[in-house]
């Protein structure tokens, strides 16, 4: 919390106010339910939910009326993925607060939306030690038969942050190539 306070003090000092707050920090340590440790559970809650929540809370005084908040949720919170229960529940908490937060901030015309990226080609797969066979199996569940790119996710965030999305609030946008639409 002290780091977040220091960050907001620095933001206030350097730029004064915010038009956009994009919260994207997160951890993902996949494990079956029986293999989740209390330490891993607490880490997911602290980073994926508590950290996002209180960063948002501390940034609100700096947000300009008419600004935009975009939170990254992830497709696992909306589609079943074995081994992703703790990640899904902690990111899903952000999704659950979306409608209430959008209504709460509407009087200030602050738009609040989430993005739910699906499989995106990033170094995360290598960090997780995901085998190529697992990646290939994931691709078969995506109608576009490919992973997305960070650029594609960023373009959706840029849209939600822009005036072009001036009438969009309380929405979750899946950037997942249609993952989960079929069987």
C-alpha cells in the first residue's frame, strides 16, 4: 500500500491528474485445486484483486471527470480452463465489481470497462513452461486457430480509452479470437 501511495503522490506531482487508468498487473500460477497452496492463493488475491482494487481507489482522486478506467480480467474468468481456478476467481472479482463501479463513477462520467484477453503470444508461455503440444491443443479451441498478439489487445484498450468509446461503460470486451464460442 505504501508503494501505491508513493506512486500516486509522484503521479500527482509530475502530471497532476489522470485521464486514463489502465490496470493490468497480475500473476498466474496454474495448478489443480488439490495443488493450490495457501501461499499461492494469497499471492493471487493480493496481486490480481487487492492490488488492483486499492490502486484504483487511490487513483480516483486524480481521475479527471470524463476519464476512462480499463481493467484487464482475462478469459479464464469467463471460460473454464483446467488449473486456472485461483487465477479465474481473483480476476473474476474485478469482473464482478465492474457494473457497480461503472454506476458509481457514472456521475463523474468516468467510464469503466474490462478487457478479457484470451491466449496471447507473450513470454508467459515460456515462463510457465507450456509445452508446444499444449499450445497446439489450445489453438484448436480458437476459431481463428491462432493466438492473439499484445498489439491486438492494446488496440482494444486504446479504443476503450478513447473518445470513440464515449458511450461505452460497464462492459467486458473479450479479445480471444472467439475462444469458447463452440463446444
